[in-house]
């Protein structure tokens, strides 16, 4: 009768996990900061690329109403930030109910901090969203970074790490990775397709979300390993 023990005392992350996460955070920091700088400076080549891609995808969105409606359902319900937050909240409650309080708290705090950073950057950069004479969707607040893209990246990244932490089988891992990739890429595509974000907003959300996950994992791995109970 020790089935709860593996959850109450989750496996300690292997030492290489700290090094990999720290390296990933350092590598992601450079393009993330560079992109923020270029967006803030309104670098003309980047603005031109944004405009070219967005005008093309908007023409497609207007011309393919059925596909656009599907895109709206996916982005507004399936991959909406509140849906992602509800998923994390469910996992946090599940972990807490099994006694993994520190891990549950770490997961909740990481998501809250990610949201605060995201909203802070939106306010600081204050990048306008695309405007169209024939919009197919609408959104509020500033554009950069995409909250949908960043939230999906943070949530999917953290959940994948939890699956790895608990050593799930290959089939579960492959399924998780597939769902995560489809969700993260899919939500970014829908935001540009629906004409509510520039491509750089989505790219920023992906980079900053991945950076948040890397920093969080490195921070968690640096903590002392939890004491294990004697199975006897």
C-alpha cells in the first residue's frame, strides 16, 4: 500500500537536467531579447515581413470561410489561454491531492509568473494589432507577445516535463509530444490566420514561453531532492 509515495515524493530531476535547462535558457535568451529589441525599435525589414505574411494569410482567411470558422473555434475554445490555465489548474489540484505540494506550488507559480511577464511586456511594448477593413476575428489589448502562443508553450512545455519527470512509457510520451507540438504550432497559426496577431507576435510568444519553461525547470532542478520514504 505505497501507491501514493511516488506522487508525494516525485523523482528528483537527474543532474544533467539542470545543465540542459540552464543552457537552453541561456540560448533562448539571446533571440528573445533581440526580437523584443527589434520590435520595440520597429525595425523596418521585420515590419515589412510581418505585413507581407499577414496580408497574404488574411486574403486566404477571407476566401476560405469554413477553414476560418474552424480556426476561430480552435483558437477561442480549444487553445484559448483560459482553457490552458484550467488544464494547469486541474493538474495542480491533482498533484496536491496526491501530496506533491511543492511540485504543485512550483507549477502554479511558474504559470502565474509567465502570465505576469506576458502582460507586462504587452504593456511595455504596446505594439498595435493588425487592422483590416474586412476582419474575420477580433482581439483586445496590445499585440506583442501573443498571449495564446506564450501560454500554450508554457503549459505544454511544463506538462511534457512532468511526464518525463515521472517516467511515463514511450506511447504516452509520444502522444504527449504530438499533442503539445500540434497545440503550440496550431495556436500560433490560428492567431495569424485570424488576423489578430503579426507573425512576430507569435514568434515572441513561442520564444518567451520556451524561455519561461527552461528557467522554471532549471530553478526546480537546483532545489534539494525531496527526501524519500523508506519503502519498508
